[in-house]
C-alpha cells in the first residue's frame, strides 16, 4: 500500500512505545545514509505522513535524537543531522537488547575488546592483580553453589582483568559494552544451570583465561578470551526460539550509560 507507514526497522518488543519506534526508524535512516550528516530532516508533517503517526509523536522522537546529540534545530531552517564531533558520545541504542541478532553484534564488539584486554593484562598484571582475578574466578563458582546465577561475579571477573591492563579507559569501555549483555548472560546462565556439560565448559573457559594471564602469556590470553566470547555468542543464540526478526532477550529496566 502506498500510504502504509514506512517502519524499516527490526521488529521491536510489543511494549515499545510509538515514539520509541519512530526514534529507532529515524536512527536507522541516519545510519543508512538516507539522512546524511548536515542534511535537513523532512518537516514534521512529512515525517508524520511517512510513518503514519501524529506530529506529537514525531516531535518526541526528534527531541530524543536531539538529547543524544544526533540532530540539531536551526532557527528558521529546520532540523539537521549533526556531524560526529568530540562532544558526540559513543552510543548503542538501548533497544539493542530487544533482538538476539543485535545482542550478537554487541557480543562481537566485546569479543575484540576482551581479547586485547586479556593480552594486555597478561603483559602488565601485578601479583596482586593476578590474585584479584583468581578471587573473582572463585566467586563465580561460589555464587552458583549458593543458588545465584553468578552474573555479577562473572562481570567482576572480566572487570578485574580490565583493571589489570592499567588503563582506566578499558575499564570504562568494558563497563559500557558489558551492560548491554548482562541480561543475555542471565538467560544463558539459567540454561547452563540445566546443563552440567555447558556449565563446566564455561568454567573451563574462564580458567583458561586466568591461567594464561597468570602465566604472563599474552597470545594465549588473547586466544582464550576470544574463544570464550565466541562460545558465549553461540550460547546467546540458544536463548529463545527464533521468531520473525529474531529472538527477544529480556527487556532492560534501567537506562544504559553513554560513554
């Protein structure tokens, strides 16, 4: 139909509001280059007609983009897509957790990050930091034994490795990326609890990372971390049955941080 709303986006959770859906649609149009940097967005009326929503919804969606520093209003000229600048924060859409495919893309980003962090930690870590990583590793098993999912302990294990690089920016970046995978980790943990072989595999993967770092072997640490994240991606894919547009992990309740 010629007048059908043009939502060219991955299907979202049914609880997503209309402004959220339009914001996501506009983001994809900007990323695809249909609305390139410095270009003027269509008028409110034009966008309302295109997406089949009210102008109030359009205003809210544009306001969200402004708050993210992605577009700006120019008096008497309209709304324009901003160029990326030093004051534009790196951003991952909070709705990324609504699709397994999108979560896997974040996991891919984290895989490269984890590999380099582990290698640098192996090069630079002190005896005290090795002890902290070992303690974090033991805490995962302790949490699981106590009936917890072990996700917080797992996050702290990887964070302790990031700290061992001696570079605070790695810690900040790891925290930012990791927040988007925490929900997926909780789901895979619940699956692991039902499968002893899988749970054992995860333990062995973490142990391999720790042993490589403790042995001061950067290449072994890089390989172990990369393999762990590759296996984690495979586990994420088993979270829920596939649907049109991909599985939908549990929705976040808190707003992700920016960096």
